[in-house]
């Protein structure tokens, strides 16, 4: 770390320690079972010295309310990663505008997302937190990569096809080009590992393909500009599904608010959503029945917020009815989110602290990103010297 990072606002660490018991609470447990030469399991990576200090980059879109799926599937695991890797976490507001959004609320939603990162346990003294648009290198490198990325590579992207069907002919170029901006995000920071779920693997593979094409075109006899990232697979049980359909992910864009538990939901609303969530008519609770996706989802959530082992949970609840299990699940979710919600309210109320934290995070991120951007420009023949 550079000296400037050691000089960061002294208030950040002391404030967070007093406000964020979530950092020391039941962080995510368990590991993914996926592994290959491209994908690294978190438990394996953390135990290998040569991977331990690799850089990790991740971010979440700020539009809409961050929900339990965002937290369990990403943010809570960042709390662990910040101590194992050289981590950076951003609020990806430039990705948020690739689909229709409310321009009047985007700025406040961006600040809210950053506050939730900290409330959940990300320590900006350890892992810089910044806003994507505050580092101009993201947009600039995305343009350079646009100029070498074949259109047919983007036409194959599954998420674009799915979203295009929803938006019709008025779908924006930004949505089509979303994966190139994501590639720029990753490649700018020489990230060795990127936390991803199943739905993001294709984007990461595209990032690797873009880096290789760039090197083939411009770096045959020069030092390579980018580091090819590997995926850090999110932990088992962290994929949270909709409360109204156990076969689809919990989503901020879903039209029904009852389909998700927002991190800002008060206890009575959480109780109402869980009480109304979709279940089946089968007696007893079980995990591994593919015909009972809602049962598996609610048990996964219960395991994630309690930290209990799989077998212990089955001994505790397998014979319960849905009517008996749902209040128990509600209590567990409410208890887990309470310290995060309390910390969020205090952090969000101090906009000066939050602004300064993001400013310092952007400064640190810009130092890394600018070096990569200058190397990319130089390789492409762009004169980066001041005239």
C-alpha cells in the first residue's frame, strides 16, 4: 500500500469499529464445490501463499434497494476477502445507467450503497471503496477495448439476449456494450481474482478473451498490459432465490417487492414477506429435492444467517411445518440484519464522512487505474506524453 493510504481519515476505522459489529459477526461460511484452471475456490485460494495477496475487485449496482441476495451473495463475502486479498470495492453506477433508471435518485442510491458496504463490514482503511464514475479511466479504457472487441462476441452474451427481450427494439447500445465496460473495470486494476456467480462466468471469460486479443494485436514483442483474471467462486449457499419463485434469483428489478428482502426492510415487513413467500404442500422440510426449490432456498437463507451446519439444521427443522418454520426464519433474518441496519443509519447520516471516504477510495483506485490505462494507450500507439 502507498503512504497516502496510511494517511487516510483517522475517523474511518474508529467510526466503523463502533458502528459495524457485523464485521465481527457471523460472516459467510461454507465453500463452493466448483473448481477448474480458470475458477478458484475461495477456501483453496486463501490457503495458498501465492494467491493470498492477489488483488480482488468487485462491485454492485446502486439502483434500487440492495437486498439479502446482494448481501449474502457478494457483500458479506467481501468482508472476508478484504483480509485475505488486496481488495477494492466499487459502486458501479455507470453499469446502472445501461437500463432505464431514475436520474433523480441515482446519486443518493450510490451513497446509500457505499454506506451499506461499510455497515456490512467492509473497512475502507483496508479495502478502498469508490464510485465507478469517479475514476474516469473506466470509461476511457472501455472505449479502447471497444475498438478491438468483435461485435459477434457481444452478440453471444446471454444476459444481453434476455434483457433485450424485455426491453424490445429500444434497447440501448450501453446494455449491448455492458460486458466491455465490465472487462475494463477488471483489467484496469490487474485483478487476479474476481468474485462471480454462475450468471457472470460468461462475462469473465469474455474479459479474458478481450485481454488476449489486445495482447495478440499490440503486445507481441512488448510486455503484456493486462493480467488475465480468474474467478473466485462465491460460497455455497450464497445464491439467494426469489421469495415468490424459487427457480429465479432474488432481484432488485423484479416488479414484486415481496420477491425480495431489502436490507432496509423493518422487522415487521420482513416477517410479512416471509409469511407470504411461496412454499409447497409437502410435509416436512428438505434440502436436496429438485422438485422443491422454495424449500431449498429458505433453508439456504436460514443456514446463511445462522451459520449452522447443514446436518444440524435438518435435525432442528426437518419435521416442522411451514407455519412453524417461517417465524423461526424471520427471527434469524431480523437478528442478522439488525446490527447492519443500525450501523447503516448512523453512517448514512454522516454524509461528510461518507463523501471523504469515497474521495479517498477514488484517489487510491485512480492511481492504479491510470497506470494501466497509460500502458494500454502506449501499446496502441497513443501518445500519452504531455505536449
